[in-house]
C-alpha cells in the first residue's frame, strides 16, 4: 500500500491506497479515477469518520459514520445521504432504528429516548406521522394517528391508572368527538375543546351505585396530559452528506500547490500575513486582491477546511430587477401599495377560524379606503398624492396567510419595510409587471380585471384545495388589492401578492418554464445573453430529473390532484416552473455563459459551466441546511438528455448524471378558457398542429401537461 498526495500522477490508479488530502483529511481504501470507489475509511480533521462502501466519491452502500461527540450511524447510504435501513445512536444514548430517506426518518422506525420513553410506528420527513405508538416511562401510552411529530387524528390515550380517552386529536390535544372512560365502567361522551368554549357532553355512570358525579372535562387538559409530553430528541450537528468532499475541486487545486500563470500571479490557495491584518477583496475569476495589489486565487472550500480565521463576506451577486427609488416612474405607486398593505394587515380583526362562511367569498366582499395626503382618522399622512385602496375578500386572504404560516409582522416588514421593492426588467407576455420584495420572499404582480374575476370566482375551491393539501404545488396567494389613483386619469392598478418560489440562499443555476406544448416554446434570447436568470422553455430542456422513490410517488399524486383542481376550474395555460442548483460545478475558464439548449459542454462528464457570480453563490451556500418539502430544496439527480429531432417530446438519456437541488411549482393559474383563448385556438389550429399549441381545452391541457411532466420527472432506481 502506498502513501501519496491526491495530486500525484498516480491519482488515476485503481487499487488500495492511502491519501493525504489538502484539507488535512485522510483516506485509506479502494480508489478509482481520482476518488474513493469500493470499501474505504475517511477521517476528517474535525474528528468525524466514515468506514464503509463508496461509489464514485460518494458514500453509497453499507457503512458507519461516527461523530466527534460519540454519536454514530450504521446502515445504508446513498449519494452521501443516510438513506435506507440504519441505526442512529446519539451522544446521549438516544437510538433510532428504522428507514431513512435523504437524512430524514421516513417509513417504519423505532426510537428510544434517553428519558425512558419510546415510539414505534411511521415517520415522514423526520417527524412521527401516520400510525404509531408512544410509550411513556411512567406507563402512559398513546396508540393512533400522528402528524408532524404531534398527536393528530383518531387515537387512544391510556393512562397508567386505567383511565382512557378514545377519539379525535388536534396538535396534541383532544378536539372534536371523543369518549373518556374510567376503570369502573363509567364514561363521558361529548365534544372536546381545549379552550372549553365549544365543549359539551354527557356523563354515563357505571351500573354500580356511585356518589353524585363532580368532574370537569377540562381536567384532562389541565392535569391528565401534563405527564404526556412528547420528547423532541437530540439534534444532529452535521449530516454526513454535508461532509462529502468536492473531489473535482480537489483534483483541480492540486493539493494547493502554487502554479505560476502566464501573468505572473499565483494559482492555488495561499495564505499570507495580509489575511489577518490587511484588506481582502474579490477580483474576477475567483481571485482575491490584497492591499498591496498582489492577486492570489482563493479557494473557499479549502480555507474552510483548514479552519482559517478569515471571515469571508458573501460576494455581491447580481439580483433580478431594478430598485424602485425616488424618480422611478412607479415610485409613487409603490408607496401607495405599501401604505395600503400596512393598513390592511395591521387593521385589527376578529379571531380567525379556518372554517369560513360562504359570505366571506362573496365577490361584493370588498372595502374601499381613502388615503388623503394629510391623513385621516384611519390612515396616516403620506407624501404621495391622494389615492383609494381596495381590499378584495380580506377575511379569506387573512385566513390564507394563517394557513400558510405567514406571520403578519414579518409580512408587513417584507413588503412595507424601509427597503424598496424591485421591478423586474420587463413585463411578462401577459403585459403584467412583477415586483419583488427586498428579501425575495414575496412577488407582487399587476393584474388585468379579467384575472381578478377568475381568482375571485375560483377562490372558494382554491381555499379548500390548499387547506386539504398542504404540499400543493400551485401558487400561494396572500392578498388581492387595487389602487385607484385620483385626478384626471382615475387609473386603477390591481395586483396580487404571491409567494416567490425561488426565495432561497441556494444559487439557482438554471430555470425552466414547462407547459408540455411545443409551438414557440423556446428561448428567443441570443446565446450570449443567456445566464442563470434566463427562463428556458420546453424545447430548451435537456435533462430528466430522477426523484427518490417516496418523493416521486408524492410528486405524482400531488401533480394529479393539482391538475384535477385546475381542470375543474376550467384553467389552462399554466406551467411548471423549475429552478435547478448544481451541487458540484466546474469553475469556468471564461466569463462566458452556456448555450440555451446545451447549458454547457457536458461531453466530458463535468457539470455545466456557470457564470462567476453563480459559482460564488454555490461555494458559499451549498452546505447551508434548509428545510425540505415537496418542490422546495429537494435533492435529486439530473440526467443529461439529447433531443435528436424537434418532434421528440423528451430527449434520450445519455447516462451523464449530476447531483442537484430542485425548486418547482405550478404558476400562472389564472387563465381560464375564455372566448379569446378559444379564438386563439381556432386561429393557430389552422397554422400548426392543434396538439402542439398552448391554447387548448382545459381537459386536453391537463392531460398533455401531466403526460409531459411525468416523462421529465421519473423515479430514481
């Protein structure tokens, strides 16, 4: 067995080796094509260790990962993730044995907590969800349904003294119909409520004679459930997938050796006394410029791995849109919008209930408020001209914000804070303008009167749909408003506030807008103008996306449910917007961008080459831990495809794979099949294949959309 640095000429050897890596990490085991492949042992400088199977540089197969704290995971891995059957033993002694999907407990599993409690049953996304049994150390136990780690649904609580409750639960407490029984045979049947307002029921004594019954059902909430707290368990400090080295970057850096370039500067990471005392700034092509004018390449991952004390600031990245500052033609409109939303959201209202009355959805349920410059009893003074403000169905949208877990204060701060909105550079095909909040959380779109009518018409069905399916992929709407300017124009501007699908610290390297139609569905920009902010279309797509088995099933089910909803509402012309983040990318040799359909030269197996600002974002943000849900921050694999002719719906797979993070959702859901679309269909059908155009009947549109999407997204086998 040989001991070598990873940059030696033997890097491509196949066999058992020992490798000292630039970061100080150490690997011993089987090696192939510049990375671990087979059985091997990897030691990190921070004390983490992995022993087990590798596949092309990723932990894949059976293995054991150990943390410095003493925690261990032993079981199956896939693409660097804890995935499959495995056992995690925490530093405190807590133990989970069961199935995992991408670092999260998913499927059947049993956990024993350090306090003596244990749970056995179903898991989903790291939480107890489905059917399961929780047993407390004191002898109490619950058997029944769970949701997001809380008792939720139908179930039975049995106390150690023999008392029991059978019925429905919500967020850990009895809610709705339920029966409380005593060991002597007596029982109480009724409606349960934690606040006691809606609680009522009847007590039935046992056959044996008893004294007058004196028992308050609220005792269950105040006393009986005190000793039935669910243990939260310990947190994992860092996931094995976050520890995976970037083998491509390591091989490029050549162990940090300083290789002199033609311009006399040094490539490879180097550290000088200037780093602690001098100023450091980013130059072009990933270089740093010191106070003395010297230029050195800085590899961020290497500096982090060496434990450098240098605090790197996130490099400035190009953000979409133009800031609406004083002098902008829409500056006054932005002020009006912010004043109106602050008034609407901040106005006190009744306590919210998710069960809305039909009257809340009435199209006539709208309120006008006058905003004079000098202020009024209900509005503040402002520097803008007088305007009127209209709220459509305010109670419905207020309830929707609660349903989507939107905090009112955060919502107002994002839209109405000191930071200005940003206007996207050009209006969409519909003629609407789009505005982004400074924190990128919300997008505001101007609307035509017809679109407002469609949204109000479908609002009851939309509300029921998003309430029933929390993982729906359709656009999330938070408010519908109108600004009426006074004066000679009397202009009305209607707009809707929506969630921004790409609100993330993760760099979005490619964007696709997919409809399943092909006529005109290609990007009109010249190749040189295409970058990470360009939205590519159906004929530009050159990937298929492979999802984990459980995610794929959930994805297919939700797409079917969402399409059924849109079809029933006679909606068409919607699309699936996809954001693609490559977990490992090559550093570009030039500042050029990729072609619209090629997205980079991948013939050599490298990931697409990206612009420098996207690359900087990748290095800084790729290890950030973010919540994962359907369509948000989902790890997947993208396989390169080649379309051999223009009639081919989806290109043929090439076998070239990339690890990616996906963001996706269904957008543009306010176009119904009205007379204008019917005329468009008739006109274009005389020129093109009727099945290839966007304007088709909602039923046909839904079927075509699903057929296409289910070819683009497949199960990862």
